[in-house]
């Protein structure tokens, strides 16, 4: 598929074995020629080293890579240091987030919301970085209202973000509505749908409860009916998510961002259906 905004997300491995496994996953996914890989960042800097190491390794392999950077729990000084380190490794793209502090982690730090981080990155580093921010077609779970959330998104773009990646969703209409509303506000940056392949029912339900993604009733019931039959869950999940991606691309989505969960198989299968 000739799509300029096709990207794949990893989380940083915690062990040497995990790093080895991720290397193998990346080699397989590189064959799909994504525009870049992104690597998540634990709020409060818990995975900071792992994020940077993973990004640097991907860059060294000749692929483009973007670290995520969450500001919650951070200070201006700590974020300044991280930005300097990113620059020293010739990193050019960042996914800028507020993040969520693990409960009992401590103080919120000097940044309250992601727009403040975007503003700070621009102040400190000018146009060096291409900045991606998060978008929530089904509304962020802590938002006071959908309108408030849309305004929060607008602030991030006005602060200097270049493009956005959405939280995953399975209701295409929520995405199209969101894009339409942003266009009405004069926002024209690419808003790339985040795509979560369906491979594991329990895990999907847990994640979706946390991040506010709705699993349509018919999908949920069907998945539950398969019980432990993992092959049927994966086959049905592939059909559902392929149809979603096709609809999104046909409707004008500027690309797709795959939450790979450090696995190559589901993203590859999806991609092969789409080309
Ligand atoms: P914000 O845009 O700051 O919004 C957070 C909430 O605050 C929203 O409810 C918003 O409506 C509200 N809000 C914003 N401004 C105001 C204001 N002035 N007054 C009142 N309310 C306001 N988390 C990680 O820890 N690490 C990662 O690597 C990571 N990667 C992600 C990648 C993507 C593509 C996505 C979609 C999410 C990712 N997350 C990650 C999760 C993210 O950190 C959480 O969803 C977090 O709760 C919100 O981050 P944000 O950047 O969207 O925050």
C-alpha cells in the first residue's frame, strides 16, 4: 500500500530476552516498510533508558524511530535533559504526551497537560522535532466533556504539534466525527488512527476499560463466545480490524498506526490484507 503515514508502536523490553525478541519482531515488521517505529515511555520516566536504547537501536539499523515522551512527574529541567539527549542521538520525531502516573507514584511535577509539554519542546528546541500528540475520537476517560477534550486537543495543535495519533477504537464513525469537528476548528494536521489488533479477549477488555475504548457489543459477545479458542479469536479479530482499517482508509484517514504489542504476526497479517 502506498501510504506515507504507516507506523508501528513498540514498548521498551524489560529484559535482555525481551530485547532479543523485539529485535526479531522488528526485523519482520521492517519488511512492511513502515514510515517509522515509535517506542512508548513509562510515565514518571520509569522506562526512560529502555525507550532511548530501543529508539537508538532502531535508528542504528537504518529505520526511523520516535520516542514517546510523557511529562507527568517531570520538571522543566528533567525534560530539557531528555530533549538534549534525544537531539544528541539525532532523533527528529517525538510523540508528546501527558502520561498517567502510577497510583502512589508521587507529585504530578511541573507540567499539567500535554499542551504544556508541546509548548516547552517548541520553546527549547524550535522546529527540530516533528511532534505527534494523542487524540481521542471516543473521548479521553478523564475529560470533563467531549467539547472540553476537543479544546484540549486544539491547544496541543496550537502549541505546535504537527500531527496526531489516536487512541485505538473500533467505531469508525467516532473517528470521522472527530476529524470533522477538528476541521471545523480549522485544524488540518494529519490525525492517524491508532489500530489495536485483536488477539486476546481478556487483555483487550482490560486495556479497553482503562483507556476508554468501546468494544462494540456484537464484537465483545462473539469474542467471549470463543472461550479459549485462540485461533478463532484471532481469525475473527483479523476480519473485524481489517474491515475497520479499510473503512478508515477509504474514508480519508491519512495512514494507520499499529499498536503491535511487540508482536509481528497480527500487524503483518492485517497489513497483508490491506495491500
Ligand atoms: P492531555 O492531552 O494533557 O489530556 C489529558 C486529559 O486532560 C484529557 O482528559 C483532557 O481533556 C484533559 N485536559 C487537557 N487540558 C486540560 C485543561 N487545561 N483543563 C482540564 N482538563 C484538561 N502513556 C504513557 O504513559 N506512555 C506512552 O508512551 C503513551 N503513549 C501513548 C500513545 C498514544 C498514541 C496515545 C493515544 C496514548 C498514549 N499514552 C501513553 C496514554 C496517555 O498518556 C494517556 O491517555 C493520558 O491519560 C493522557 O495523555 P495526553 O497526552 O492525551 O494528555
